[in-house]
């Protein structure tokens, strides 16, 4: 009964109720809401993710203990794996550096600047 209520609550309050569940960001509660996944298997998925890093594909779920071919076939349509977000070093450096200055002379707004014009 609690699983049913949890599934209903997730469906009503989740903005991604109709979207596939991302294995790399899913919480234990979200995983439990999947068909055939209870608390123990949800925890096994989270433990696998912690030990091995982000899932590279949905098929990698088959490597989790307790997820067999039949269960995977039932789940794969409800799952997705978002690509890892990595910034190139140059982009990361640009993001942390101050913004570029505008072209042309910079005015401080004083009378002497106005007189020079």
C-alpha cells in the first residue's frame, strides 16, 4: 500500500512524471517507484553508481546485482542516462576570468574626462 501511495505521490508532484528517469540523478524513492524495484534493488543501483561512477548507458544497469535480463527489459523504456557535463579547460578558464572590457576609452565620469572630448 505504501508503494502505491508513493508512486501516486511521485506521479502527481513530479515535474518529470512522464519523462524517462535518469539513472545518474535518480533518488532512492524515484527508483522504488519503478516496476519491480524495491528498496533493496534501489539501494543496489545507488551503491553501484557510487562505486563505479555515472552510468554510461542504460544497458549498464544489467551490471547491478539483482537486475537480470527480464527485469531490465521491463525497465529500459522508463530509463535514460544523461551525458556527463564536462567543460573544456578553456571554457572553464573563461568562465572564471573577469568579463572583457568594452572597446574604446573608458570614462570615469569626471569633469576632466568630459573636457577631453
